[in-house]
């Protein structure tokens, strides 16, 4: 008996219809160079090509990012305390760098190399959180220093003094002054834990201070934290404003030249920003002032146009808003901002904490792009003769972005692109090969990797890249090694490496370890992932 042959059937299941013999497609997915810097405040559907999910130990540039240089110990202060603040005196050709611990001030313009210690210029102090500004009068430049715990200190370019004294009619003493600035040739001061300000006569270095109370202006209470002069375009030219900022984020703006005359020193308005994160946590950026607050890095020019809730939309730190707020909540204050004009960078330092540990935020002021630095344990920054310096724990003063190691130890720069779907959202994909381009003066050693579904963990890489010691670039090549008659230019290099990551959204990254005598000059360019696209995920 013959059996009839029936067509075969494919069993059905609750996973939907099945197909037989369907081949997976393989395609490249391109990731542009990270010219938009670090972006962590974005949702899944708004991932922006050209941004980075991780950008650690790289500096943002106009076209992407370049790995930072290393750091070297330049000085060790005698008391061995943490460096709380750094500041500079500059007049004519004279430029000097000072750092302060909680008990002393040190001149570290040309310190002895550690482990030899540097003796204090001023000792027996009770606080290290100094505010400084310069007052040039009658051909003499003086650095005015206030810490809210000791008498005002003045440095004239050669020596320190507390004279001339400031006198008060209400029982206030000089150690209670914790902040000051210049406005129209007058010194203004803020008093500890009050809403009272004081000012001196025009061009005066000391004498009787006049009270300028703001208790009736600041409605939210708190105390005055910081202040500054600011030039604002008013339609008929620039107008100089005197700005007072409270611990509660109230901003009082005055215009005029004589605070003793109500008709010549008028209140223009009181505005609200987030709580400021430190008395030295602001910088000048062109014609604007950027203030670090609990809501972000806020442009003062915007306070006239928006309420506090809307200011976060125009915050300069908007791309890293999540990381910024985590750090602000973990510390509450003590932040400092410092510009490095020669590199168009701003360094944002904050107290050590366990939530955002060993981190400095870095801003490129030309592009508004961000990155982070680790492994420096920097508490404050300052510049000297075009170089970058920072104070750290245990009394050490370091020079940053120099050499290829951090104190003789290797460090790694890590980049991870934005996450992108290989096809449609929800379509599973597997990355099998990464291809990435770099620009540099010598071929680097790199490890490429891929990650899926917002996994930000990054691998380690033990392969060390040595800088080009024969480079003809000044301050990069080594003396008696560099070939000064050669042409120093960036070459393009590319790498292909097998990777493995599976998920709905994929990202590509690289790790580069620096460990040579000179700093690397390597920039990250575009990358691609070879991706196999599968079925849609359930």
C-alpha cells in the first residue's frame, strides 16, 4: 500500500510565524567623531550622532577629542595638608603662583622638587578657602586675599602684609570678610553668614568701610556668597553692573557708581538661579558670567529673560546635566572653576566624594563640549605662564597635561560613542567587528570594543603607547633626541578588531593607555561597527 506524500508544515508557536532559510544581513553602522563631546542627559530615542556616552581623560576639541597629557609633581608644601585653593599674582612681567592649605600660604612659582618641601610664605592661618582679586592703584598692583577666618592679606609682588587695616562702625572685624571684588575702583566685601556687604572709598586700600545691607533685598534669606562686576549691553553702550549672589540663589543687580547715593546706585532687579556651589565657582566667558549652581552652569545674561525652571534649558552644562546634579547633590558646595585660556578649556573641580569620585569636569569654551578627567585627585586649578597646575591631597602641587604618565604611572583614556540602533528600534543586532580611525604623530596602541543597551562599563588595556620623542614640536620632543629639522604633522591611522556585543542598541569605543616620557598627540576620529541584524525582539 502506497502512502500519500503531503506537504510538510512548520509548527506554530506563541512566538509568531517562523521562517526557513532566512539569512541574517550584515551591514556597517557609522559613528561620527565625538565632536559634540560628552552627552549623558539624553533619552534612548534622542541619541545624537557625534556625541560620547563616556569621554574620560580626553579633551574636547573642535573636531572631536584628543587624549590629555600626564601630570608631574612640581612641589610639596611643608605642612602636608590638602591644597584648598590656588591663586596667581600677575603684574607686567611678574607672574607668581600661590597655593593654600588650611594653615598656610605657599609660593610655588618655582618650588623645590619633591620630596623636598616648600616653606610657607604666610603661616598660622585658620582657613584655606581664599578669594583673591587684584587692585592696581598709583602704579602698584596688590593681590587682595580673603578667607573669612583671618585678617585680609595683601601681596604687593614681593611681600605680604595685613596693612592698611579696614575699620568698621558696627563691630565687624576683618577676619569676618570672606569675599571681595573690584567695582568701579572700589573694593567690595561680603561678611560671613550675613546679608551685609561693605565697600571702601574710590581707590582706597584700607580705612573706614561703609555698610551696604541687602537684608531687605534678598527675600529668601540665607547669606551673601559671592559677587562680581559685569558689563551688560543696554542699547546705548555697555553698562557696568554690580552683582550680589546669595546662598539661596538670589541675584541682586545694581547699576551706578556711588553706593552712598540711592540716586546713583539703583537696584535693577532681583532674580533667581539655582543655589551657587561655591564662592569661586564662576568664570567670565566673553561678555557673560557663568555661575556653577545646583541646576547647572548658568549664564547670568539669561536671568533677565527666564525663570529658574527655564534656566536649565540654556545651561552650558545641559549635555552633562545628570552627572552635574549627581556631583552637586553629593557635595553641596566647595566648587571652583578655572579657565585655561591658552587651550580654551575650563576645569570644574569639586570636593572629593564617593558618588562622583576623583573627577574633574572639562569644558571647551569655544564649542560648549564636555569631557571628564580622572586620576588627578585635583582640588583646585590655576595657570602659570601658559601651563596648567593643580593642588591635590597631602600637600602636592602638580603640573597637568605634561609628559605621558601621571607621576610615572600609566593612565588610560576611554571613549564610548552614543548608542544607536542597527536597524529599527527593537531589532536585535550583533556587532562583530569595529573599525576606528585616529590622527596622531605616531601609531598608537588601542583596544576597540562594542557595548549594547547602555552598558557603560569599559575594559582595561595593558598595551602602552609611547609618545613620539623625536617629534619636532617644541615642549613635546626630548632634547638631544628630537629631530628639530623634521616636519611635525598628524598622520591618519586606522584599526580593525573583532568585537562582540548583542542588543537593541549598540555603541563602539576605544581604550588607549599612555605611559611614555612625552605626552601623546592622538585624536579620535570616526568609527564603524559591522553588525548582523536579526529578528525583532519581543
